[in-house]
C-alpha cells in the first residue's frame, strides 16, 4: 500500500473532526462516560480491526481512549489508517460510550 503525501493526509484528516495529523500517524482521544465504557469501546473496535487486519495503537487512561493509526508495514500513513479512523468514529457514535454533554 502506498504511503500518502503530506498534502493527501492533510486533505483526508480535514474530514475527521478531532483527529490530529502527525509525521506518519493520526490520532484522536475519545472521552467516554467512565472506565467500563472506555473498555467496551475498545472491545467494540476489535471485530472490524480484525476483519481489516489493521489495528490502532490504543492507550486507555481511565475514561479517555486514544487511538493512533499508522501503517507500520508501509512506514507511514496509508488509506488503511483513514479507513480505520472512520471505522472508529462510526463505532463510537453507534455505542453508548460518550460522556454526556454538559447539561448546565
């Protein structure tokens, strides 16, 4: 799979609110209701990540889940990383993981 140019990656990340482009990777921190929801969100990612044979680096800090995508085998960002990020967004929106909006 071809590594994306910086311009291509910048264009693709614009369609992913909250995702940050770094040299060779993209990441986002999702804020969940609590630790159980954070763990459930991560587990919900597993089937699609396995099917795609493309897995994010995952960091859980209590209710915060940071996902980082890079294509290690290619040595940088590829279309697979952006597909993974879109899948993570769909999974997060489809579940009951998000911290409730401030009601004040």
